DNA sequence: AGCTCATGTGAACGACCTTTACATGAGCCG
DNA sequence: CGGCTCATGTAAAGGTCGTTCACATGAGCT
C-alpha cells in the first residue's frame, strides 16, 4: 500500500501543488492521534510526501502551523456555536442550552481543533488573527447572554450579560476539559457530560431568577413566529434540573 | 558565578547524594518558566550538575518525572483544599467558597504544579498512584459537597452531592484554565477571576435553593462552636451576588 | 523560447531522548 | 582494616526533530 518515495514523487511531480492544505490536514490527523505535544513537523511533511524542509516554504515554523490550525478551529467553533444559537429560536433558554451542547460536541468531535485551541500551550495573543478569531467565537456566547439577560425577571437586579457569558463559558470549558476529552472522559461519572452541563446551566439560570422549564412542544403546531418571551412555565421541572435522585 | 564542571564535581564528589530531589526541584523551576512542553530532561540534568544520562537512574523516562511532579502537585493541592475547607468552619457556605478561592490560588501560585497536573497532556490513568492522588484531591470537594447537600432547604428535592461536586469542580477548573493562568489571564475581564468564580458559585447555590448570604461576623464575638446550620439570612445580598451593576 | 520566482530537495548543525558499556565509591561483611 | 558489591554516576553513540542554507525544478508570464 505504501508508495515508495520515487513512485510518489513521479505521481505528483516535483511540486506538490497544494502542500499548505495537505500539511494542515496531515497535522490535524496527527494531533487527533497523538495530541499537539506529540505532533511533529517532520511527520506532517512525511505524510504529505515531501522533504522535511518543504513545510518552511508555507509556515515560518512549527508554531505557526499550530496556530493556523487553532485559528481555523476557532472559526469552525464560532460557526457551530452560531448555528446552535440560531438567533435564539425557538426560545432563548432552549437555544442557550443548545449552545452549551454544541460546545461539548465540538470538544468531542473535533479533538484536534480543540487540542490546538486550548491545550497546545500556545499563547493566545501570539497571533493577532488568532486572538480575533477566539474573540469572535466568544462573542457568540456573549450575544446569547445579552439576550438572556434582557429576559431577567422583573423585580430582581438585572445580571450583567458579560458576567453571565463568562460564567457559562467557564462551565462549558470546565466540563469539556475535565470530562469530555480523551482520557479524562474515562473518569466514571453519574451522568453524561452533556447532562452534567445542562443541569449546571439550568441550576445557574435558576439562581439568576430565570424560570427554566420550556413549554412542551405543541404537537403539530408551528412555533409562533415571534415567541412571546415572557417565561410561560410555572416553576421547577419535577425532580429538579438533575432528574430524579434515586 | 557559574561553576565550571570540574569544580562543581569536585565540590559534590562523584555521587550527587540527592539527585532525585534535585531533579524534581529543577524540573519544577523549568516548568514554571517555560511550561511542561518546553521543559527538557537534559536541562534538568544540567541544572543539577550531572550528565544527561544520570536522571535515568531515578526516572524511567521524561514522562515519569513529569508524572511524579503531577502526583506531588495533587498531594499539595489536596492539602490546600483540605485546609481551606477546614471541616466546614465557621459555616458550610463560607468554607465552601474558601475552597473555591483555594482552587484558584493554587492555579495562580503553583503554575508549575498546575501545568503538570492539568496541562501537560499526560494521561491521568497512566500511573495508578497519580490517579489515586487526583481522586483524593477531588474527594475534598466531594466531601464538602456532601455537607452542603445535607443542608438543602426542606421542601425541595435534595441535589445529589456528587453532581454538585462535579459542577463546582468544573466551574473552578473552567475559571482557572480560562482566566487565571499565564497568557489567558490577560483577557480583559470586568472582574477578577476570584470574584467571577465566587459569583458563579453563589448564583449556582441559589439555583439549588440555598440561601447564600452569610451573617456578618459578630464583632468581637467568637463564632459559636457548632454553628446552627439552618440558614439564618433572609434572601439575597443587595444587588445580587455580583454586586451592583453600574 | 527564455526568464523568474515560488516551491521543493539534500545536506548539515545542534539539541534532545534514550541505551549501552564502563567508572566510582559508600556501605557492608569478614 | 581489606575487599566486595551494587547503587549511582559518566562518556559515547544512535535516532529523531527543528531549522537553515545552497541548490534544483518547473509553472507561468513576456
């Protein structure tokens, strides 16, 4: 199966044609396998079928390749969070929790990106573009928090949206880092990371005075075009947000 | 200032006498400086004044040194959390929050340990002793959560202590990872990581039905030996747990 | 057809990790 | 005290990496 070097070269000619992209893909695979620490520039070059020096025509050094991947990761992250938020449809709380699940899903399904973004040890502010991409992703959470904060029950002081966003981010990140990745996922838990985060966010929102039970989907009925955002439910889901304690 | 090799050797003789400990200390310093990724076995050996092969008499390989440090870190972590918890004195909620602050303080003040424990990428379950030490540290949080859960207000379903512990752990870990370490700490925040976590935990506890304002310390009065644990305060601190929104 | 410049090669350097054969000397036993 | 032994150190060597440099190739423009 494995081509010898000459055959491979013969097949693609002296110039690769798309080496930059090939290197990014190779690195992504290697990071997924062995983590950002175990990934080597030389391996990526081998996998793309070029010499060890070739990558330097496309990346200043190994770190720049890594941070390119992190940046791409933040872009995909932002796009998934945005899709999950779906501009707050069908209602703010439901959409908000969907964002939380999307956070965990990303950590689970894109371990290579997540690793490069959060666990590779590269400084966020090394690259301006990287930092900007990271901020755009956070802004999705922040915008969602703004909408949520605007729904704060009357009579209570309105929580600062920025603080809410940071809180939610820290919860999602904490759960993802501790329980939803690689070996850490092997810790035995009484519930899935998704359930854990969902309960955590629900309890938190209740602590802010939100009524967090969503109305059951009306069968066959379309959701109203502009759902009346006044919380409609009564109080607490039976058994609390964590389900029935046995 | 820097001894030449022969002089150093002359001073300490052929045998170092305490190399294992010296290597651990050297590694700790190097990790604090350059992160677990940037730390090298050879550097630690140099710093201890021995050849590059000497460390292999005390550690199977570089990873074993790293995991020794992580293990030591978990032990110190446990001891600091235990001290902060102080068996729930003067009252459970106060002590609980002190544990949260201790978590952040550890991340801030012992970056080398924290790095080895949580950011070095070494699998937690590689080493049985390491895993055990990690679990002992978590058990401090868990025990505190048990006590807290026992105080759940009557009439509401009692939250599972294990879940509470996991929630608090994820919050502390999320805040520490995102905002309280190295470059990440440079993200501009509307409040300090400590305040952020404290508000987060308070809101969470309120969401569970706890009354989280502590009584003001009676001036000059000793705290009662066994504080009556029935929540004594009335409701919400003025302005909510996050202080006055401006 | 010929030029140019982006892109790839091979060789080389120094640093690191790790293994192997050998050196040293501290502690014990007679 | 003399000698043995074994834990602990050293030097040397092999393999991998990251990185640089002089040089080769050929795609695309003139």
